C-alpha cells in the first residue's frame, strides 16, 4: 500500500513539474531578479545582482552584502546587508562608479561597514524589478525601495526606539556630504569610479526625509586596502558638512513601533540642481505606492512586448527573467534639463554637453545578440544609443568598445563597427550616420586608447593577420574578430551607397580569417610574423592566441562566411563532423597561459557538454551552424538541450557571466526559435521554438506570431513550417520579412525531419556565396 501511495505521489509530482502556463497577464510577476546572484570570482552562475530599476534607467538600486569597493556587491550566499546602494555597475569585473548607499539602523550608530551590517534572510526578502523589500534583523527594520529612472523612494519601517538612524555613505576616493536639518535634507556627491580616471566626475545626490532630525553628524573615514581587504577607522566631524576622501552623514530620531519614514532620493551627473530637477520631474508629490505602481506598469508594458503561453512554469519564469536582465545595459547617462532637452556629463571630455549618452556595456559580448534583439523589438532605444555613440566619437575621438562609463581597457575586437552597421542595416534612422561612418573607418585603421580602435592594425592590414610574436596578446582572436568587423563595415558602406573604391578593402579584409586556418590540424591557429605556425600548439590551450577560449571555440568565428569555413574544412560532411566533435571531446583543458583555472574554464568543465563552453560568448552561435551544412535538426536538438540544461530562474541559473544581457539574449532569441548568427547579414538562423505560442508586438504595430501547438520537451524537432500560410523550407528568416509582420506555424515532432532545410538553397547567408 505504501509503495502504491509513493508511486501516486511521484506521478502527481511529475504532472506538476510539466504544468503548462496558458496565460501571462503580468509578465513582471514571472521575473526573478535573483537569477544568477549565487556567484563568486572562481565560479560564475551569472555574476548578477538584484536590480531594482526601470528599463535602461540611469540608476539602479541593490542591497549590498559585500564591502565597499568589492565588485561582488551582492551574493546570494551572504547573510548580512550593510547598505542599499545606488549602483551603475555593469559587471563585477568592471566594478562600479558614482555609487552611494543608504542604511537604516537602531540602537547604536555604527559607521564602519562591518559594524552596521545586519543579518537578513531570503525568506524575508522580496525582490521584484520595480520593488525591493528586506527585513534587517539586527535593527528590527524593514526597508522597501521603488525606483524611477533617476530617482527612488524608500519606505523604512522602524521599531520603537529612542535611537533610530539613517546613514548615508558617499564612498571613498573623494566624496562630500552636507546635512540641512531645516529642510530635512542631505546632499552630497560621490567620485569613486573603477577604471580609467574620469574628468570632472561627480554623482550628485539629494535625499529628502519626511521626519525631522534630532541628531545630525557627518563623518570621515581613513581606509586601508579595498574591497574584501579593506579596514577603516571612522572620525566624527565637528560640522554638518564634510568634504573628505570618504565622507558619510548620519541622522537620528526617536521612532514608535511600526513608524514609517519615507525618503525621496535622486541623483545627477550634472549638478545638484539637476538632481533636484530629476527628483521633481520623476517623483514630485507621488507617494511610495504611486511610484511603485508606475514602475510596475512600465515593466509590464516593456516585458509585455513579448507574450508567451504553452510553456512550463520554469520556462516562463526563465524567459521573463532573462528578458528583464536584457533591458538594463547600456543604461542612460543623459538627463533632461529645465528646457526638456537631453543633456549629459561626458565621460570622454569631462564637460556638460547636449544630447544622448549611454554607458555600461562591452560590445565584445553584446554585438552578438543583445543589440540585434533591441533592433528587432525595441529599436527606438537603440536609436538613442546610436545618437549617444555619435557623441562618444565627437567628444573623445573614438567609439567605445567597452564603456564604463568612458573608454574602458577591456576585451578585444573592434565590434563597435557591428553595433553601428547592424542598427542602420535594420532600418534605424534619425541620427548622424555619416559621422558614425567616419568613426567606424577611423576605428578600423588606427589604434586608440583603452581598447578602442584596433591593436595590431598595422600588421593586420599588411599581413592579413595579427602575428603571435609581436607582443600583442590574443592575436588570433583579434584577427578573427577584425575580419567580421570588416564585413560589418563593408555591409554598412554598401547600404550607404559608398563607392566600391572606398569599401572594397573591407570586403577583402573580411576574408582574413582564412589566414589563420591550419589545414593540417583543421583549426584556427596563431601565426608568427614570418608566416610560420606557432609551435608547440595545443588546441585545448585557453588564452594565449585566443581570448577566454581555445582553438575549438574560435574556429567558428567567421560569422559572415560559414560557407567559407565549410570550404576550408573540405565540405559539409567534414564540417558537421567537426561540429559534432565539440560534444565528443572531453572537457579537458590547458590553463598554463593563465597560471590557473579561470572561471570560464571551470564552467565549461562542469557542464558535461564536452568542449562546448556556452558560459562565454565566442562559441554561443556555434549550435546554429548545422543550418549552413544541411543538418538543421542537430541545431534543434542541441539548442533545446542547452536551454533546458544551462538556464533556470534560480540564483545559480546561468552557466557563466550573464554579461549585460548577451547570455540572456541567447536564451530569449532561442525561445523565439531563431538567432542572429551574423547580425549584419540581417538574417536570423532557425533553431526551434520553445513555447506553444509566442506573440511579439513590434514598435511599428506589426506582430510576429509563433505557433507550435504540439510543442513539448519531446517534440523538439521541426517537422514542417509555414510562414503566412505558405510552406517554408529556408533555414533562416530575414529581418525585413519579420518586421512586416509574420505568422509562423510549426508542426513539431519527436523525430527529426532529415529532409527539410537540407538543400543549399535553404542555407543562410555566407559571403563566399555572393556573386
């Protein structure tokens, strides 16, 4: 009897696990902002933090579990919170800039970070995109936050206490605070910023408290070390105003049990006056609840551009959690002045300038899928971003490759070319494309500061590759990315009607990837200046000639010419065998270049997918390449496997760094059933849809309706497909066709259709097929 009961329980459990979601009315309720927060430097499950913010907002808010200066500001396994930080951090590896924090306390006023920190539990924590709440056990205080783009409201519930406090920490490296008791107000600024030194950089803030102060003190601290190695000594300042290396302000008052104290907070990179204007414009006289409702409505509207049904609870949660994470970076750095004109502090020249500005993204990651997604679903925000790139170039002389917030020296490639070309080719207009054309040409032919332009360009333009033996690191990876970037410039030049005499060189150089293909081993390999191959060569060696990957990851890098790579390999059969090998070779590695196992290596090793390293960007498109070689069902199988295995809306829900929306964009595109292998080809390569139904509402009012009524975990293969009622045998969709509106009807099966999409006429674009 007991055995029958247990069996019945198991059957009920299996049905619950597969329960289908038929209607999503409020997509924001499906988001888990804690997805990816269970991370640390040696193993990333996302390296995210819970972002309480609005889409592309200038400021984000997050609880802070780590010490000031630590890029891992919030980790799921932490037990104490030491403040609630206004942050602009794009990645723990890039760290933060312009941050300050607010911390309520009771009993004893403690300025030092470890002393003021309070135990908390995830059981008493609510994290939503538009709202955050947590109980601080040591202080018997509940803190709630709701944001706008440049401001926020706090709702702090205190216990009965003779001494309740609010501490404002303006962080180190030069900060200022001033308490104005007559106005129940604290003002100040922070200048702390990781990365290259910034000119005239201040994040000004204003804080209004709706309760009079009975205690007002400012402090400064002397600090040694940074992050986890920091120690500090606090010193009480004799006035209500402090300008120091590290300035803090504290206010205090008596509170009754359950008394709620409200804070209204805003900031500006321009001035205190602009911070006041931001507060007035975005919050004004609104209550906490009104701001919360506005934020919830904005998130529902933004996420609601895509509506899904017919997936499991886990799939819907994962989908909207990934979509949420895609809608932050690059974030707005511009503000609206008193004349309702966009203005910004320029990270390039330190001046206050007119127009748009964005920051906080690395194009090495996000050119692949995040920007193509914006161009399809949210093109108006990328139109602003493109105008911001115009200002980056005019104010600093270069397009950024990593902006945080200025020209950060991180990663490789000249992928700003793809960002600019992709937007224009997808139909975005209303910004100065002629200046951007000059900018991409300038970047392609010069070496700039802090990863801008092209390092090794003089070799690349003469030899056709960046040599291994000229003291330029990651040379093979640079060559391969420059080749794709040259294709992007070539495509943009054609679209702009530029003469052949101007653009032919970029088409020629886009074939430079061929120069690193060693036919004897069948992989890309570093090459010396004299043309000889680098020896000894281990295809499993990470780094060295490559960037956070090995030869198996970078040998698929000619995004624009997969047919060209098939030709090098000797034909489609050989190419498919090489793709298959990725999953057959054990996840062994050579970490000697780094002198230890970097987290990207570890993440590949533990996933049990052979050499497939989805946790890093260079290989994320590789699963879709079977479509170019006549075996698209293998793409369908591997994509569905990666989605199921590597993503979940849990704190350990990613398989590596999330990276400013890119890794999430892979999932969201893949759930739609296609992926932009080569963004500047304006094609999307077929995968397999995840849901029974998905409706994408485009900005032009058209809809992409994706129907797969018999979809399931078993029925992962496309048996047949019609587009707008007509049979469709191609392995790709075009951007133009989708933006006109389309109804895609799939018949799915648990067995692959080995006849569909196998003809060369069905294959996606490759440069080698151009006539």
